[in-house]
C-alpha cells in the first residue's frame, strides 16, 4: 500500500514539474478570452423579451421559451423611435373594428361647459332700515320669499321720537304758522312717516301711537331680520328686497380656460326643472381672484328672467362661447390615447405598419382635439381600435427597456 501511494505521488510531482508553464499559458489564455468576452457583451445587441438574462450578438431565438430575440435600446430614454411598428393583416383589422382618418386643418370653437347656480342680482337689492328707534307692535309680512308691492304695509311700530314729532306737528297746525307747520311736516317725512299717514294725522287732529312702515318697491323678501315685539333702531336691517326680472348665474371655470373668456361672451343656460327652455345671457363680470382650494375662477353671468322662472339657488347647465380658433390641426377626440406623461395617437406609416406617436395637445372642443406638435396635415391615424395596437407596441417597448437595464 505504501509502495502504491509513493508511485502516485511521484507521478503527480513529475506532472507538476513538467506542465507548470503550460498551466500558466492556459490561465493567461482563459484571462484573455474572459476580457474579450466582456468587451464582446458590454453592449449586447439582442435579448429575449421574457428572459433578459439571455443576451446574444446576433438574431436568434431564446433557448428557454423559444421567443425571437429583439434589439435592445441604445439608452434608457423612450422616444417615438422606441415604439416598434406593428403589422396588422386586413382580416385582423376588420375583426378589431380598426378605422382610420386623415389629420386636417379646421376651425375649432372655444366653448366651456360648466355648472352654475342662480342668484339674486345684487345690484337690484334694496335694504330697509327704520329712521328712528322703537318697538315692533304688528308684523304684516312674516316669511322669506313673500312677494310685496310698492307701498304695501310691512309693519307697524311705536317710536317715542315719531310720537313726539307728531305732537309738534299738531301744535304747529293749531298755531296756523305756515313756516312752523312746513318744518314740522318735513321732520315727520325725514323720520319715515308716509305722507298719507301725515294727512291722516292732520285730519284727525290726534297723534298715532303706531306708524306703519311701507315697502319701497315691488319685489320678494330675500332677507328678514325681525319679529313682533323686537326693539329696532336705524342700524337694524329689517328687510332685503330682491328683483327676479334680472338674475345672476355664477359659474367656475378651470385655470387653463381663463384665456377663453372675456366680458360680453355669449352664454346659454338650461335648467333641469324646465327641459327644452334656453335662456340667453352674457358674461357680466370676471372676478379677479382664483379660489385657492379649487384653483378655479368665478364668472358672473347676467340673465333676463322676465317670466321669473329662474329662481335663486337653482342649478343650471351653462355653455360659454369664447369664439372660433381658425386653421388648427385637429383630430377626433376618440383617436387620442391619454397617458400620464404625454398623450399619443397611432399613426399608419407609409409601409402599412401602425406605430404610436407622442403628441402635444391644445384645446378640446366638442369631439375634436387641437394638435400642437407630433403630427402633420395629411397623416393617417387610427380613431377606432387603436388601444390594442398601442398596448402591444408599448408592451414590447417596455420589455426592451427592462432588458436593457
């Protein structure tokens, strides 16, 4: 056994002594081939979409899944060239319902659809205050929204100041001094005593404990701040009267639509309560400040409401017309593929393939979209069935990007 071990040890030593230079040469060759291999695969040309670890310098198929190897991207940035073209046979196009249209120049109308709320015209509001302090003894109008006519009796109240002025007027009448009589009568008028009440005092020769307060104009009661028995004074706002023959509609527009509106723009208004009816109005005022929460701008629209069918706090569908924008490149809205970064359309190339192209959009007008860049007049785009094409192209592009990382 010892002799056998010595025999094998001698053979190993002889082999090591005689072959050491050859082993060094082999290691050097291995090292050189590894460097060459690294250089060769530093920028691989073809990868498998499903197995990115499979890298080849030439086209071929994946040994794992059998898929064709695809070219990798030269960098990490995605451009229109990164979206591969997709060939679709006529039979598949028909089964997909694929439809194309030609990009053209046309006139688009700026108009904004929004929702507004009907309000009283604040320019026509009237506020009623007493001219002197006193106590409300009788109230003839008791609810908001009640319609009143000019000269209608609203309330009767006792005022020590008015009662004293009546006594002075009666004394002046008995004195038969015209100057004093006119002065006393004028004081009653300034205290808000109606002329017909003054004539009644003159005829009866007695002061009235309670004097009436009359409505200054026709309208409806928009606000009311008193009840019977309350103490009132000149600072008290008793009633607010509003007109309905002319109303406001306030709407909000988004920040990107501000440039579309200006004072005098024509407006159409519809309400759900009266289908088929359309009211015409104009933009009366544009408020100077955006709402900090919604970043919207408020517009005030003035509308004639002679039949008084538009009532405050009604919601209204509003269309604001901002005028035409001529000679713009436009495509159907359904042709646009909305994306977080940039919108796309699918273009049919000269060789019959379909390829997604990124576009910059402008205004949206009804069923049309303005194209600022990315397309040219006469380009053929897909306006039905484009999502399947875009999905396939985008998936392949994404796999290529993933494989290139």
